[in-house]
C-alpha cells in the first residue's frame, strides 16, 4: 500500500512529462494518466480501514533522516492517508478525469503544455492531502499555485493576465504568513521539546502540542498567521474577490479544479493545522469565525443573486457554500465537523459539475451572459437534465449529497447555540444558526432562477433577436447545436454517481472519517470550555426533567480541566527566553 | 408471504421501480407506452395498500402488542421496519446538567435510520395515495396522449408516488423532511412540465421557493426537536450491545423488543413514542414549555408551505400551469395534504401546547374563509378549484387545531373525502380542457352538458360532494369538522375563539356551495358556447378518461357514509400510537356514535342556500347578478376578492423586490468597494516605489551630492 500511494502521487507528474513529449496526442495520454491515477486512488480509498491510524504511511529521508535523530533537521518526505484526507484525495483523482474530459475539444492551442500543467497540478493537489510533514505540505501547497497560474494566464478568457496575477499575489501573500505560522509551531515545539529534536512531522507536532499546549496569546497569534493563508484560499469574506475573477477567466478545467479541489485546501488546512495545533486560538476567535462564515453564506448568496454572468454566479455560490463548510468546522462539535468535511467533498462534486456544465454551454453558445440565453432545455435536453441535477445537489435537495452536509452542519450549529454555548455567547450563536438556514432559501432562489432563465421558457440563443420572438428564430438554429456527446455525459455521470450515492448512503462516507474527526472535535470541545467557560446553565425551556432517575455525567468542561496537563513552560527547566 | 413488512416495503418500491424503468427506457423504447410500467406498478401498489390496511386493521383490533399505556385505556398498534442506517455521528450530544435535552444523562449518537412504519394513520394515507394515483395515471393515458414529453410525465409521476408513499410511511423527522422536499421537487418538475411556457417555468420556481421558506421553518423545528428531545425518531428504540460483538451496539426498533424488559439496553424515547408520551401525562410541565410551542409553530410553518395555508398559499394557484392530472393528484388530493398528515402525526405535540393549537385553528379557519372569498370571483375553472383546495385544506387544519381525537379524526376524514371529490373535479375540468382545446375560462364556456354528458354528471357529483349535500362524501366529513370545532367552542380555554371559528366555517360552507355551483352552472348550463380553439375536439373525452371519473364519482357517493358508519375511521385512527394519547381517544371505542342533527341541518341549509343563490344569479336572474356585482364593487369587496387579497403584489413589494435590490447592491459593492479596496492595497507597493523613484535618478553627480550632504549631516550630528 505504501508504494501504491507514492505511485499514485507521482504518476501524474510522469504523465505530465509524457504529455509534454506527446504533442498532438497529449489529451489521450492525459486521460490515460488520470484514469489510471483514479483507479489507483480508488483502490487506496477502498482499502482505507477507518480508525485513527494513518493508512499507507511512508517516511523517507529528505532534508533530514527519517529516523528522527537529534542531529538532522528533521524535514522528511512523509506521506499517508487518514480520515480527514481520504475523501479529498479520492475527490481530486475523480475531478481530474472530469477536467481532462471537459478540456478535450475546448483546448486547441498548445495542448501539450496545457495537459502537462494540468497533470503537474494533480500531483501538487494529491500531495497537499497526503503530506504528513509541514514543509512537504507547504511545498505542495505552493506547488499548486504555479500550474494554475499558467493555466489561467495562458488559456483563460479576455482578462486572464489580470486574473492570474491577482490570484497568484493574493494566495502567495496569505501563504507566506501561513508559513510563518507553521514555522512558529515547529520552533515553539523545538524549544519546549524535552528531547531537543526538531520535528516537522505533523503527527508529532500535533501530539506534542496536545501534551504541551502553547500559551493562549501565542495560540491566538499563530492561529492568526495560519488564518491569513487558509482564509484567502477558502475564501472567507472579505478575502474572496480573487475567486470570481479567477473562476470567470479560467478555462473550464481550471474552474472545475479550482472550485472542486483548490478551495478545499483552505478548509483542509484549518482542520489539519489550526484545530489540533492552536485549539485555544480557534476557540478564542470562535464567535468571529462563525460570524465570518455566516456573512460568507448570506453575502455570497446575495451577490450570486445579483449576477448576470453564469460563471460568476456559480463562483459566488462557492463563497456561500464554503461559508457552510466553515460554519460546520468552527461549530467545533462532532456533527458540525463531520458535516463540514463531508460538505467539502459535496461542494467539489456539485460545483465542479456546475462549472463543467458552464464550460459546455460556452462551447456551444459562446456566451456566459444569462440574458443572452433562454429555453435551452429544448435544444439540449440532456445538458438541461444534468444542470437540474447539479443545481438540486447544490441547493441541498434531500436524497442528494448537498443535503447531508448542510443538515449535519446546521444540526451541529444548533447544538452549539442551544446546548453547548456559554451564556454570554448563546444568543449570538443562536442568531447565527437561524440566519444560516436563511442561506438555504437564498441558495434555492439564485440556482433555480438561473435554471429557469437559461434552460426554461422560450428558446433564446445569442445572435438572435432577444425576447419572445427568439423562439421562432431559434428553430432554424436548432440543428446547429448538439446536445451532450458521450464524452461529456461520461464526465458528468462520474459526478452524478457520487452525488446520489452520498445522498442515499452517507454513512459509507461518514464512517471512515469519523474516528479522526472525533479526536479533533474532542480536543476542540475542551478548548472551547477553557476559552469561554462551561456551557451555560441555561434554564431548561421545558422546566422539568422527564427522567428524574437520570444522573448527570460530568460536563465536558470539567473533563477538559481534569485532563489538562500543567503547562510545562512554567517550570524552570524550560525557560527559553534565556537561550 | 404478504406480511406487513413485505407490503410496507413493496408499496414504495413498486413506483420506484416504475420510475427507474421509465426513466431509462421511456424516451427511446417505451415512448407512447411509457404509462405501462407505472400503471402496472400502481395497480399492484394499490392492492398492496389494501392488503396492508386489512392487516393493520386486523392487528389493531386484536390484542395490542404491548398492552395499553399506563393511564390510558386505549390500545395502539404500530409495526416498525428498519431498512438501513443512513448516517451516524458518534457521541454527538452529551446530555447532562445544564443541557436542554430531556432524557437520561449520557452521550448520544446522532443516528438516523431508514425506518418505515405501519399504523392506522399510515395505512389510510397509503390507500388514498395509491388509489388516486392509479386513477390519475389511467386518466393521463388519455389526457397526455401525443405529448412529446409523454415518457417524462410518467417518470415524474412515478417519482412522485414513490416519494409520497415514503413520506407517509417513514418513522423519523429527517426522512419525513427528505420526502417532504422530494414531493416538492416532483411538484416543481411537474408544474414546469411544459417548460417552454414562461408562466409554467416561473410557477414551478415560485412553488419551490415558497415551499423552501416553509421547509426552512420545518428544518428549524427539526433542529429544535433534536436539541430538546435528543432524538428524531417517532418511535421508541432500545440500544443494546450486540450479542455477537459486544463492542458494537445494535438498535431495536420493534415495539415488542423495546418493551421487552428482559432485553438489556438503554431505551430512548421517540418524540411520538410511548415513553415520551407517558411522561407527557406524568410531567405536564415538561411538555407545555416555550420549546414545544416553538417546535409546533415551526412545524406548522412547514405545513403552511406544503399545504398552501396563509401566508404561504400563493404558490398553489400558479401551480395550475401544470398539466391538469398533476393538479388533481399533487395539488389537490395528495401532496398538499402532507401538511395535514404531518400535523395529525404530531398531534400529541400540538394537543399539549394550546397556543400552537389555536394558531393552527386560526390559520386554518382564516385560510378557509379567505380562499373561499377569492374563489367567488375567479374566472379560470382550475383556479377556482385551486382556491377551493386551499379553502378545504384550511378546513382540515381548523379540525387539527382542536387538538382532540374528534378533530384530528375529522380532519383526516375530510382529507380522504376531499381526495375523492377534488380529484374528480380537477379531472372533470381536465376533461373540459381536453374538449375545448385548453380553454378553461368559464366566461367563454357554456352549455357543455349537451356536449359531454358523462363529464357533466360526474362533475355534478363532485360539486355536490364539495358543497356538502347529503349523503355525499363532503357532507359527512365537513359535519365532523364542524362538530369538533363547536365542541371546543362550548367550554375550556379559547372557547370564544373556537365559537367564532365555527361561525366562519359555516359561512365558508355557504361560499363553497356558491362558487362551486357558479362554476358548474357557467360551464355546463346556459347557452352552448364552445371556443374556437376547440376545433373538432368538442366531444366527450375517451373512455380511458371517463372511467376514472366514474370511479371517483362512485367513491364520492359512498366513501363518506361508509367511513362515517359506526365512526369506523375515527375508531381505527384512534389506534395510531400518537393519536391514541389524545383527549377522548380512550373512550372512542366505547362511546356511542353521536350524530349531531343540528349541525347537519345548519350545514345543509347553508349549502342549499349557496347552490340556490348560484342558480338564481347565474341561471335565472342575470340582472340581479349585475346589481349585486355593482354593489360589491362599490364596497370594495369585489376588488379584494378578484385581486386575491393582493398577496402577490404585497410580497413582491415587501420581500422580492427589496431582496433583489439588495442583491444588485451587494454585487455592485463587491465589485467596487471590496475588490476596489483590494486593488487599492495592491497598488500601494508600486505607488511607494514611484514615490521613491526620483531619489534614484541614475545621475552620478546626484549620488555624489547626496553622499556629501549625508556626510555633512552625520558629522554635524556627531559634533553637536
């Protein structure tokens, strides 16, 4: 299994070289590469045993030896899968196949370079999710930027240069701060380590920081640095403006990958680093984070409602959906966290699919303006059917995947507000929970509005007279536009399978990630109790207990305090300021 | 072979199979035979539902499985069939001191299972749903004949019947919500079935969005239920260690297992389960709190959306853009009654919170009256029927709002009879449309009784049923509702309110008879008027359409008296576990069937008066009609009715437009303000560079001068 993971990781890079050398047949070799990668990834995901252990673990010496000796610097090539990364890993491999399929005809200029970059990007993204070393993670994290920069800058639309530079600078600015935060974690751990070994291993750092937490102010500071990079990547309001621009200008494959995978790196970073390493920092900022997530949900939805460009609308819907993911994560309880992580995958499937569909629309009608289009369901019924399915998934229709994530997130947030909030914050959290539900209504409004305007009503295609008379002209045009070809149906069906599967049988997808996330949320719960005090003794609305014989379990707050190790830096042997 | 379990799974599975087959093969293979899988599946599902009803009836009459609940004499029957586990989140909630959750103090999993249930309420709903679906599907063979989307129509209907049968048979709130939205989706797809028509596409979207508003209330209610009760199941479960693998747990659903004291494990009371409801009797304070009122009102908001009650009724009249069989099946007989079903299912919760119950009654009564007033002046036959549906659903909620067994049973009774006569009326209207080339404006029609006698006769039966003329279906169920409301109006808290609602309900009955027969007389009597759109279609509809009409007409004649006889429906429903806890349920089995002659006389009187008035104004004395219309116009009542109380423009002005404006404003602000700020910040480094550029001109003398000056300043500071 260990070599299989390494093979899966490096295969796309090899495929990139192959594609570059292959010239005209680059797309064929790219498709083969992504398909084989998908099969390998599927084997890995299927073999994933669940539990808290890291699966398919592999440690190789890199800038230091893997054995953790005192003399080496300790930066190693450590990879592996756990409950948090396993589905995102699989999602990446899946979406890459879709990305190649939607580029099949759309990319006619310099295809070799295009597919080469796309495959290099795949290695970068897979690497982000499998990295178990902070430096390795950062290398992959930055490595994803470069191919995408070129993909947008070369194969994008009119304003591609501006969009590419904005995307690059925005992300880079944040990630430099994130690097600072990560290094601060490493150095803090080094100075406080009883063995004096500097480690960059994420698992070791997590365990060490759990045993010897940083001071509260330090945690808040480090979290702030981590936040800078990850929040831009998510993106959280008000750091989101690079996203619509990048999406609109990117080629279809770029949009699919950007929405489907790259945004998840931000949310993934929060769960991977911020939650376990700076739990008190997260807990201290929790009200702010929840408000920012809520604003993202509502603001993203409102702005989406006001758009006149299909692609831009879907880009803003991403802002709204990622707000839901972050709301779940920052609710800091098992329901919210599991819902949030599942929603990352869901968003990748549904929004990835929506961007693919927009690409297919653009190939056929050469416009993305909503008002230029109408009644397309008559010309392209299959495309319309897929659009309806992806829209319904996106607005969280029960039976499809989006519902599961949103439901768990909202239940988690309600629980946070009603049962797990300190008195001072309960009202705020409750308001956030209730307002977040309004986001679900707005989501249905803009998505169904889009479907209605573009696909229903009388036919209207660009270059024809607008308005009701378009129908008559449209008939003449009807022969010219093809409905979906099998290649496109295949690309979208791959996603629909999982959209339905997650909706009907979410347990299959929740169970593997549950143990990892439960550990995280347990730590988070303790930190919340420390940061804000125990949950308020809210007067029971019902006034009475139904089971008088029921006895109270010790609350989490008490458990948290009891379990807490005394701070080591208080003792004389660890006075690092004198070093 | 035909155990309850098998039947219960079979009933939704059959339409699901039809859906899959039609979706896969309809377009290319089945084409104009796309109805075959669905009709076959529905026929089988209907038989299965009848079998289930018989089984449940027999079981519920036999010795109850777990003995009567303490403090209650009535026995109840339920059968729980777990299928698979949907989602589990471990240790999701720790109940304890200071937590809201009522129940044993311990950690709870968030565990949602796909569980079906069989009890009297479900069995009755399943029979109604499958029977009306079957008849409508047969009718649609004729009605949709030749439509290019023929296969698509039957695919959607199959999906709908699957969702609706699941909706009435699931046993937890999450799945209820799932299928609640799923039937909404089918409604959306079927309203917008002719998507080329912009009105149809817009109506579909409107229906979905208004329902989403209601559903968000429903969702909030579900979240609060989880917070308050720590479970989302209707029924009790017992969680015990798995005997084969002790580290795992196993969940028992069957009442026999749950009640079995020998079986070790922790019992978790379902929201509507025996444990919780027993506690309700012992701890009255626990179930009268603000949380319960909030839960009930939020659930009611959901019901208002789905069942088109005030203030969320605005989508249903527009939904008439869909094909007429859809209006009959989804927007009259089945889907819109889901809200009534939900309130009936949660009856103990509503009964325990008088405030919420009174809100339900007021919403129901007000909706019934408002919609009846609007229906009086509408000219589109389908819209008249749509408002009539809203009005009749209001009746059902009024009955539910009494919170007594009498009321809940009367509401369900009306749900059943209404399904017959309203489906009949809609299909009759569809038959008219079929003959007139789609024209449905009653001002352009007349004298159709000569052209289509079967449609006319069956429509008359439906109209009499709706008006409540003895011995047709509507008479019995409407009287039951009036009786329940009047009983609440005689004594107890809120008796004045219920007394007022009784008067309103009687007045509504008058209006109902009037508008129904106004439509009937204008369409089928008077001089023969056939619009030119009819072409050569102006004849009676084919057999495949008239047979369902006749079946429904027969049903309308017999079903009311049949179910009223010996109060069989009420006594059967009283054996539903949750309903068995209602006031009066304990005595239902023993009490004499009380028939209130005074109410029957009053309701018959107003019904006859309404019909007589319609006949007088529209057949005999047109002059009087004009005079009356003029008076009404002068008072302003006419505008109010014709303008449908101006809900649409008010919502547009107060909600839709401001939100759209806010959306455009946000989009603008995002581009200009937020992104502008980003660009401004991005412009800072180059600006700084430009500002510093003059100091690096590249001239050697300049640098020399700068060095010299710098040296002087340095020396100067050192000297001083």
